[in-house]
């Protein structure tokens, strides 16, 4: 059996080497005619510039001329952050070492993805699946099925009856099939 080669092909190691981010930024700065590269650095280091408390409430959406456009999760956060606009402008302009922005405008997120953050970073929290109550159906037959409370309770039982055919109280799925009172009209969708 032949021993395995320890040497790579010439030039192959350069294809697999990681490139330093500062090297890429220097290269891109040569071709940046509109001056957008410093803004990219601001978006990437947003939390360091404004602080973690503010960064949690507002993320950058973009800019238009001298106005910095920030997004807020809700209108209450936007109202609260409006009191910190002078400090935000001071920190952002200090990052650029010149006055770039003179106004801040807050907008609601409305499904848009803030700059400097990928769309898959914050998945929506999943609601825990409801657990079947241990005494489900215990009031079947004890509550008037013609009343609103009785119809609501039967709908609740029917919702959880799909998890198992027979529940702990002995009421089967067949007992909970029809919760509409006798003679009541059907609801139309």
C-alpha cells in the first residue's frame, strides 16, 4: 500500500485560506465612489456605537441625504427613542468623525429586515402546543348545552378530544360531536 501524500497541490492552499476582513474593506474602498462603505461599517457595529439597550429597541433601516432612518418594533419604542435623538446623532457622527447626519426618522419594522442583520437571525418564537387537561370533559352533562357557556365548554372539549379518542372522564368523541343546540340555526362562514 502506498503512503498518503502529505503535500497539497501547489496553489490549492490559497483557495482555502480565509481572507482578512480589513483587506476586503481596503479593496472595496478603492471602488466606493458614493461613500457607502463607512455606512456599512456603521451597520455592522451598530450595537457598539449606540449601546446594547438602544440597539435592542432600534436598528438602522437606511439613510436619505442627512437623515438616518431607524426602525423600531413598535410605536412606544419609537416615542421613547425620540427623546434620545441628540445623543444618537452625537454617537453616530462621532463614529464617522464628521457630521454626516443631522436628523433621525423612526419607522415601524412591518416585516422589513434591518441593515446589518440577516432575515434568519431572529426566528419568530413558536407557541408551545397546548396540553390536554387531565380532567377534560368532567362537566359534560352537568352544564346546560343550550347556554353560551355550555356551547363554549363543548367546543373546548372537542378541540382537545382530537388528541385522544377517550379522555379521562369517560366522555368519548362521539359524545362531544354536536355542540349546536337543537333547533339553533347553522353558522355560515
